[in-house]
C-alpha cells in the first residue's frame, strides 16, 4: 500500500475514499502576508486606489475561492462549507491576511482556508500592481485546525 493517501498501490493518483469516516465539525485557519511599499499602504488607508477598494474585493474573492476549492485543487473533495471569513490587517510592511473556514463533514477544510488566503493575496496584487509591482506574497500557512481523526493542530510560532 502507498504511504500517500492520494495514490493507489501502483502510485497512480486517486481521490481518497472518505465514505466510512465520521462527520465532525471541521475548522481551519490560514494566514498569509502581502508585503508592500509604504506608498501603497498610505493609498489603501486613504481609500485612494483607482480600481476601487481592493481590500473589500479581496475579501469577497477569498470567500469565493474557499467555496470553489474543489474546482481548483485536483482530488480535493467538494465540501458544503458552513462559514468562511477572511480578514486583513494593514501592517507597517504590508497586509496580513487570515481566513477561517468551517464545515461539518468527513474531511478537513485546510485547503479551503489556504486557498482563501492565496486568492485574496493574488486579488490584492492584481488590483494594486499599478502602484507597486514589487509586492511579494509570503508566509501562507495553516495556523490552526480542529476536528477529524488528527484532532487539534496549532502552528508553532517561528
């Protein structure tokens, strides 16, 4: 048997069979960072980006991305999410992003939270690139997850 759950005995890709798994409340929280120029942060704080409010658009994009993760990530199970939230914080060196996702199901929602943060960061990049093409998307990581056989996980601080 393969040591990877997404491959069969011959090493070929397969979707994991979760038929016999027990339903439980699953949560995941992911974080990420969009490093930006000080000039861009000033414009964001003052609401002066030509394309509108990138922060609100990125929040919607992140929520939509979480809901569509199974269409983006091969072999990812489609899930009926019960809650998705994406928040941001304007920091001294960029924008901190955090997504929280919840579902009741047989598989976790880590990929949905990570996808939400990733797409929110990409949306911010797209809407702000006319001001700062040197932006960098960094530190996308699972911060916490609950539910399922593996239980509660909290990422250790660096």
